[in-house]
């Protein structure tokens, strides 16, 4: 028998096979929205504070 993602075995309900769990585009979008976006905002504010307080630019935009 093939192993399914997340260690779940295939289930059958009234003769119909339940689809296996999978990563969807909506899940990827929500991870970015709830984890990636706040992380970008916090690190951007840290870069701005570093530039204002110490005069040292540490952001990616300073490499140009």
C-alpha cells in the first residue's frame, strides 16, 4: 500500500474515497499573510530604526 501525506491512510465513506490532505494555493497565501508579511514589516521597521538612530543603512535598498 502506498503511504499518503501526513501519515494518514486512505479512508472510504459510503464507497467514496476521501481525498488526501494536500498543500493548496490558499494555504500558501495564508502562511505568507500571517507569517511572511508581519515578518517583512517588523524587519523593515528595524532597518528604518537602525538608519535613523545610527546612520547605518542595513536594508537591501542600500546595496545599490
